């Protein structure tokens, strides 16, 4: 059995939705970059997560993608603020 469903696509509505989604993605990425300016020079994992509004899962994904971490001592993992900025720019720049 074949069913034919007429679809009416409003090009203007589709274009507006695409622009809206692109602007949301751009705003999210810009906020990440802006939030890095509030970081201390060598933030801890907790400071980084809190400043950027991310969780441990997202941070782990970023580390797997190449974000470099520094192990200062047992249980003290830190990140170079400039490295975080570089990572975000290289991986999330539009």
C-alpha cells in the first residue's frame, strides 16, 4: 500500500529556523569563550566546570578531544587558561 502525503514547505519558515538554530549555536560558543576570561591562570577541574557551566562528562570528552591537563600533584589536576582558550577556538570556532 502506498500513501502519498502532500507536504507544503514554507521556505521562509525553514530559513528562519535555520538562522535561529545557527544563532543559538554561535551564542553558546561565544559564551564559552567569554567565560574563559573569568578563569584564574591555572584553574582546577571544578573551577573550569563551574565557570564554563559544563559537567564532568563534557570535560572528559574535551580531554579525549585533545584538551591538555596538568597534574600538579595527586588529586590536583589543573588546566592552563590559555590552553583552554586555544582548545575552544580550534574545536568550536564557527
